[in-house]
C-alpha cells in the first residue's frame, strides 16, 4: 500500500464550474502524477510534479492546472469544466525517481454535465 | 511517434487454459517496459518492469517476456481471480532528463470457472 488517497472519489458538476481534485500521499515521495483514463484511450498524463512547486505538463494538459505547495499534496484544478473532461482521474507516485514503476490511487470519477 | 498496441482487446479463457497477451511497441530509446493489472473501479497495480530484450520476470501464474519489438504476458493455468484488465506501458527518454511513459489501451481478461 503506497498510501495514496484521492478526493473526492466521485463528483458530478456542471459545465463552466471550477473543480479541484486532491491527491495525498502519506510518505515523502518526490514524483507525483495526474492521469486521466477514458474508454478507447490508454492512460494519458495530464501533469506531473518533481517537487514542491516544481511541476510540468503532460500530453493532455490543456484546461488543467496543478499545484504542489506541500510534498504530500498534489492538486489538479479544472478552472472551467467542460464535458470533454468527464473522465476517471488517477493520481500516481513513483518511489524510485521518474520511472514507469508507478503506484496509483483509487481514482476520482468526474462527470461534467 | 511512440506507439504501444495491445492485443487482443479482450480474451476469455476457461480456468486452467493458458494463454498469452501481447504488447507491441514502436519507440526509440526504450528505457523500460511495464505491465500493470487493473481491477474494475480500481487504480492500476504495478506488476513487472523489463529493461532489455531476453529479460523475463515471473510472479505466480504470470510471466512477462521482452523482445526488441514486443512483450508477452504469459498466463499459466489461470484462475477466475486473474480476471482483470492488463495494461502495458513503455518508457522512453524525451530529451534532457525527461522521461515519457506511454500506455497501451489494455487487454480485458476474463477467466471463467
């Protein structure tokens, strides 16, 4: 158990509203990631962080922002949610640097009406 | 462009019926091939990392192998609890110290008792 908690686990919101998803880890791992998973697509990286206040974009970052003010928390914000952002969002951590050996949270299912 | 293709998309087996899942890839500068298992409503669970052609890893009824173009996940005498979606991902260098992980769409395995 890598000690990753995502909140909320489920959320329904309306187009145009802001949404923030939270990822919390109980250890002090440097690398944290936000992915989205959609039918017909593999997991796609939205943003990642390699330290407090150090973040970078992934392949599908448009419409999303992130913040990491503490090692243990990584926030994903949709400033103005759109229906195309309806998805399951997964937070992940890497315990051995920036590698493909990731430990994922349970996911946050977001529905934008 | 890096590509990862998993086949088949879905596979149905009888308990005890061994088979293999395929992950073919087209990347330059492979820095690792990763297998994950994902149960419905859960985050992916890391299984294996393979780094070079000829390498093999085993865990219970699962064995992963790697060639220069593809990886196989062999399932020997599967049980119903092996039912899950199996994801493959490849890691490559993306310039400087950056690292890019590309996931396939997964194979849904169902093992009937």
